[in-house]
């Protein structure tokens, strides 16, 4: 079976802030289906929204970690929409690159992100996500995303792992906010659905 790459997400659809307890009143539940819940809310003064997706998967913490951190090696001709591992730093920060081709007249976009691991306890791990835009040279005719803030939170209990992803991305340029915000739930829902299917099939 071909491995599903969880980071293959168009960054304007959903991939650094510390783990924070947000007021639940700030969020609006936009989707509750197939064991996946997704909330959205306004983000500070931005015209773009952020989202939080949550699901529970019958698997182990180690398997979720492996799925999130495994990616093909970066090269100069990266496959469109696929996240590539650029490097792992000495302090175990993971640098990823992904490029998305858009139909004319929209401009292609790419993003370089840093994933930093924080082991909160034996059964609780945070993977914070931030921009690392200078780690890869800019590509001609491609907008580099600069503003990317969020995290994964993984919590293992009683044979299940609750997976939470919270993310805000400014797609740069002139992409209409009504387009990106209307599609905000679609990307993470597909990602979480594939993540559940991939990991639970490993146990079958």
C-alpha cells in the first residue's frame, strides 16, 4: 500500500504558537462527521480564518509520530502538493518544503515549515509548526508563504490517540478570502480522514 503523506495539504486550505488553552466560545463548529470535528474562528486582524481539527484514532503515539514525520527527501523538482523533508537539524527540528501549482491567472505558492517536537509527558506530545522561509532558496514565479502558525497535539489513552491540529496560514498575494475560508474545512477533513484510515488499517 502506498504510504499516505499527511503533510500533502494545500497550505491555503487549512500545516508558531505555544500550546494554548483557547476559549471554546471563540470557535464555531463547522463539521462533525466520521469521528472528525473541525472548528473555525477569526484570527486576530487577518481576513483569513484559522481552524482546529480533532479526531481519535485506534493506534499508538509512535505510529502517529512516524506518519507525521516521514516524507520523501527534498529535491529541486519536487512533486506538486507533496511535502518533502529538507533536513533534520542538530536539535531535532524537522524542516519541510511543499509547492502547490495553481491554474492561471493565480500564482504558484510554496511554503517552508519547521516542525519542533515537545514531549510534554510519556503519552502527550506537541509538534509546533512555524515558518522557516529562509531554509530553501526562493523559486522563480512562486510566492513564498511567510506567515504560518500552529501545532499538532497528540494524546494517547486507553489504546487510542487523540489527534488535534490547529493552524493559521496567510496564503500571501491576492487570493480572495471568501475562497480560502469557504474551503478551510475541506483540506483538514480529508487529511484527518486519510490519517485515520492509514493508521487503523495498519492494525487490521
